[in-house]
């Protein structure tokens, strides 16, 4: 066998290098494709999971709507007393139609900023000492911003014996959206029962408040403005997530389908 010349050896070495480079590029391309396929599959699973979660949320929302509707239209019952407070939860008591009889202590009014169908203004929370010996914060209704000063003058010494029918609501701790309650400055953005009771020096206060029904009077505060409708768009969200999952699955399957058609055509 004749020895390979110098030029021949260089040619062989170059071809070997090109072959190794091509093999490396092919291997790298295959790895990239594998990662891309894995990412798409993960995206499909995530979107499917989100769609299923929205369907579960829809079932929960429909159950909530049915329970709230039943409680609102149920016969009125006495507001829960101290013996029931330890087991009081939103799932069992929120929006229950209750009655309270006692005496308002208007000197301890608390105005909580609110936006209603009547515009911007305040909820008026007034403690009522129930005849059974405990205190409940009653949301007597809404006062518009421009009537605040007038209302405060007229209700500075407000006190009256009354019977209140309304909806039981669970305390709203910590504050409103992006705004924390500031008891020291008497600025309130949520109906935080514990914080209001502490700021007003109230004792034996129920862990809930009552949204009073409309009184029929034309004055202020205006009751009966509780919003009891719940947005239920979970089915739309679920269909959106499922559609995205289907689009990703189609994007993943298209190259496979096109490649198979080309191979069939080449035969």
C-alpha cells in the first residue's frame, strides 16, 4: 500500500473535521428540537390544567350564587350571639338574612370610603348594643361625599332604639385595594370590624357587621345597596385556556404531519 502524500493527509483530515462538525451540528440541532418540543408539551399541559381549574372555579361560583340567593330570600333570623362566634365562617353565614334589636350609639360612627351606584362617598357604620348584651356594627347605608359634613353635624349625638333587618357580612380586615386603614387618622377603606372596635373602644363586639336593608326614607344614610351579584366568567376563561392548549398541540403536530406527507409523496 503506497504511503499517503502530505496533500492527501491534509485532505483526509479536513474531510474528517467537516464530518465531525456536521455530526456535532446535527446533534445540537436535535437537542434544540427536543427542548422546543418539551417546552410546547409543557405549555399544553399548563393550559389544560388552567382550563380544568377554571371549570372547578365555575362549579364553586355557581354553588356560591345558589347559597347566597337562598340565604337572601330565607326568613329572617336573629343575628348570631357570642355562643356562635367561634364557628362563624363566610361559607356558612355570609349574606344570611338577620335581625338585630337594640340601641344605636351614634357618637361612635365610622365612615368608610365607598363607591356605589349612587357615586362616591361613605358607608356609615354605627355600633348597636343588642338587647342580648353584645355589640354589632351596623352599616346603616351610604352617604355621598358632598353630604359628609352635613351628616356628621346632624349625627354627632345620634342615639336611637331600633330593630334592624339586613344581611350578615364578614369583617374586611386590613383595608381596601392598595390602601390600608389608618385608624390614627380616622381614614377607613374597608369595614374591618376588629380595627374599628379597637379604635372606638368597643367591647364584646361581634366578628361581623350587618348591611341594613333599605328603610324607604329619602334621607341619608341610604341602606339596601349591598351588591349581591357575582361575576361568573369562568366558562369563558376555561374555553380560552383549552383553545390555547389546542393551538399549541396543532403547532407541535404540524411539522410531523407535513414531514409525513413529504415522505409519502417522495415514494
